[in-house]
């Protein structure tokens, strides 16, 4: 795993342009959840997140939108949608994939991925030659709910769809002290 010395900006509100298969409304909702998770944990635009897994690198999370607190009260809900936003950002930043579609219940994953247009694996006639994505968010770590514990659980959770033969990416983000694990299984 390579460690980079420069800090790249990641724009939370830019999900739909990177994942056009997912509606702008859903991308905006996930983005807003991510901003809520960060703001409710006392962070401001430009906060650093440490990503570990297929790379080890620091990124600056950037946003401009001010959110209404009224719609973001439940930490479990906030961290779920915030986790999706971070996973979408990291999929685009760290892989040759983009989000294809949400998966069905029982597959052990949240989304299927397809190759980005212009990458080596891209095939406009067969989008199913992609990958799988399992996502989780943690509003604030506790002794029993840590990034490492959740990552192990999520890796195990992908087993029902292992017979697809597709690689699986697992993204877990903690928002009180922003850090993400983004690994390939």
C-alpha cells in the first residue's frame, strides 16, 4: 500500500457527476448526510480524513452546503447515509469503478459497481463485469464499535455474493475522528 505525501481535496457534493447511474436526488441526500455527520461531530469544511486499506493517504473533505439540523437527528441514520457518500467518493477516487446499482437484500452487499467509461475493463454491452461494494458508517467509535471491528464484520457479510466471482470493496468510515478503511476482498 502506497502512502502519498500530498493532500488531495475530495468534494462531498460532487457524487452525481462521478456516479451518473445514481440519481442526483439520492447523491445529494447521501452528501447531505455526510456533511451532517461531520458538522455534528464539530468538523468544518477542509477537515482531514485518513484513508487506509488499498492506499494510505490523507484527504481534505470539502463542502459548501449548509444543512438544516432538523432532518438529521438520529446518529445511526446519519452515519448510514454518510457512509454511502464516503464510499461513493472513495470508489471513484481509488478504483476504476463507478456505482452501477443498489443490490438486493440478502446479497451481503449494498451496491454493484461497473467499470468507468474509458478504463481497461469498460464494456458498454456488459456492465456486470464489475465489482461489489459493502458500506458502513460509524458516527462515533466506542470500545465495542470500532473501525476494525466493523470492517471485519462487513468483510464477512459479503460472503453470500462471493459466488459471483466479482471482487468486493468494503468501505467503513468513522466520522468523529474522520478515518476510513477501504479494502478489497
